[in-house]
C-alpha cells in the first residue's frame, strides 16, 4: 500500500501537506522523521497531512512495482492538489516524484537526507543530474547547514533551515542516576546494521578494548539482512566476544530509548550519514557519541559533546579514546549534555521552523529564507 493518510488530522485544517518519502518495508530514521514531523505539525495546528511511501530504497527490478505505485498515488492528487508536496530526498529515484509533482502544477519543498559519500554525490554524472532536478523545487528545507558543503544544491532555489525531530519519549525520558549504572563502560551501536554504518568496525573496537583490559559491555540494536547478521555474529565468534557484545536486532522504540539512557557512549562510525539522527537521540539520552569525520556528525559533536575520529584510523582512534576515557567524569557530564539537546530540539521549536518553511513555499517567496535558530 503506497499511501497512508493521517485520519486523525482535524477537519477544516488551514493547509494540506503531502509528505513523500521512505519505504514501508525498510523502516528507519527517515520514516521516523516523517512521522514525527506530521505529529508535530498536528500539535501546532493548521495542517492536515497525507503520506506516500516513495519505496526508492534498494531499488531493483523486483521493487519497481512498489516505486511505480508511489508515483501513481501522487498522480491521483492532480485534481485535489495539496498546498505543499514535501519530498524526502534520500535516493536519486526520489527526484522522480519532484519532477512529476511539478508537471502536475504542485508546490514542492525538498529535504535532502544524504551526504557527500552517497552515490548520487560521489558520481560526477549523478551529482550533476541531482542538482539539475533540484532546480525544479520551489524550496529546499535543510536539516543541517553542513548540507551546503556536502550536497550539490542549486544556488537559486530558496532555502529554509529546519531541524530534525527527536522522539518525544527521548525528550521527556528521565535520566538514570550515574551511580545506578554498571561499573563497566556501557557502549551502544544502533543503526540499520551494515558496513557503511560502521557496524563491523565496532567489533574491531571491542576486540581492542578487550585486549587492553578495559571493562565494557556493548549492545548492538537494529535490523539487517540475513547475510549481514550472519557476518556480524561470525565476527563476534572469531574475536571471542560473545560475553562482551549483545546483538539485539531491531527493538521497539521505547526499548531503544532505555538502552540509550543506560549507555555511556554511542559508537557510530558511519561513512554515509549526512546528519545522523541517532547521534542526537543518544545525546538527548545522555550518551556521548564517537563519530567518524563527516561534516554533519562533526557539527553535532562540536555543538554539544563527543569525539571525532578519522576515516582512515577510526578503529584505533576510537579504542584509544575509550581506553583513556575517565568514566566517572564522563558520567558526571551526562545530564548537562542531555539538557542542551532537549532544549534545542523541543518539538515546539522544530514545528515552528517547519511551519514557516512550508508557508513560505506556499507563497512562493523566493527572496525569503526561513531560519531555524542555530543551537547554541
């Protein structure tokens, strides 16, 4: 099913918003972002939201029917056009929805969710094609100012700066007392498990920590295909880390939040994330992130807390930093880190920035730029 409607939206809402993006069978950060944005706009009032799954993730011949159903669903809006079509751009095929929406005479805002290492940006041909397609957008809504450095964006399309949406449960969860945590360093890695997300690098880090006599326990949460999961378990067996690393698979959001709250450090050595939501979620739950050198991740760490490692020496540098870490001091700062992130990413603030961007898109005010106040 390609379309999902927010049936609880109030009747007579001032504006209608159609959110396009994500997949129904590959749930992750993008889908969560879209859900939370719709909920935040509903809380603010003045918007009724519908959804179309773009089904562009891991696009193959076998997955083309789902992708085409999404385009067909968008075509059905030609007679009763939404005030804004908001497209979440992750994969190059997502831009087909931008082209179709403009051919149907719709106002379109695009939010990129990709970074410099994505194929559409590393290939000169695809990078140029992406930029040309984005010229058709009426507005770009960027979740990070660093995207200007990573993504080839058309200069003349007006920008709005919005924010990521963290789960309300993250923003409202109580933080455990540091004295109630286990004496060993608590590590977590959470993502769509893959080489690109740094999942296997974590196992190498854990092996070094074990060899150096650092007391720790690591939890890994997230979904993966069978081959990836088997490779992960094999690495754990090869390094004899069965008693040090727990692979938990995909867990419910409330369980993930509890794991984050009870972790000291998030190890997120991703090579592909533009602005990884899990890093913000971890900090809001008081876990300090270790990230690989990418513009968005570095921006988060420099704004709040954490440690950045190089792409070439990520394993050794991460293990070195964790070995030298003063665990008592790290835990003493937990509440301070969480408080700053929770203030900056309160839903009211995020909804205001998004609402302003959408209204500027409706009015077509190309000369104006909505801004989300930069987190201090």
